[in-house]
C-alpha cells in the first residue's frame, strides 16, 4: 500500500486501485460516457509522481542507485526505468509495479507472459514495432485484445490500435520499455 493506492498482483498483471476511484478502469482506455459516446478516463491526480520517488518509497531501489542511473542517463540518454533495469538495480516486476502506480493503471510483466503467435497477428508487425506495442492476450468471449505499451493514456495510440484490430475491444496495459523493444 502506498499513499492511497492498493497494489494487487495476479497472473502477472499489476493493478493499481486509487482509493478515490469509483471504478477499476485504466486511464487512457475507453469507457462509455453518459452521452453514450466513447470517452477516456483521466488520471486522478494532475501532478505525476516521479518514477524514482515511487521506487525509493516502495523500497525497490536506493537514492544512490537513482543517482547512478541518472548520471548514466545524462551521458547515454534513455528512460530512467530502462537505466535502472540495465544496471540491474531493479527487476521488470518492480519497474512495472512503479509504472502502474505512476500512471494509475494496470501493468503487465511481459517476461512472465507466454504469448501465443496468433495473438501477435492481431496487430500488424510494422505498427507494433513503430508504436512499441505488444498484444499479449485475447479473450474471444468478450472480444477483448490486451496490449502492452509505454503509455496507456495515449488516445491516438488507442484509436490507431482499435482501427487495425478490426472491431476488437482494446485494453491497454503499461509495460517496461525494454520489454516492448526486445
């Protein structure tokens, strides 16, 4: 539990439930608005918590590790989460947990998920590579395609994936950047 959030992990999906939330829906994924049109939920707070602050407060890394990763980031570029993974200061599970807290949505640990080849075919490879997305699960009963990405709040990404998925319901999950590019 961290600052009003309950962290639930099951089946390699990390769910973050804000105390003030009335429903469990990932910001950046569509929901039915009262007008009947598709809309997007927004994060509860307007101020984004820094990833390193979450990781330190959860006891997943130390301040010294943050400083070292930031120094490497200054000279080599990349995201802080990727630097922390590269230096093995954190594992993918811890990073996804923190990203899910930061973005107030569900996350997926792709290294722990066995992805069936047929599911990958739902999104054209060129789009998946260009947009850094990985379809990882499909439920034919609900016609829902689960897709890992860096930013589940990206409305343009959602619209593009909905279009190419040909009528499937799309649910976006945050994942570690390195897992999306390997």
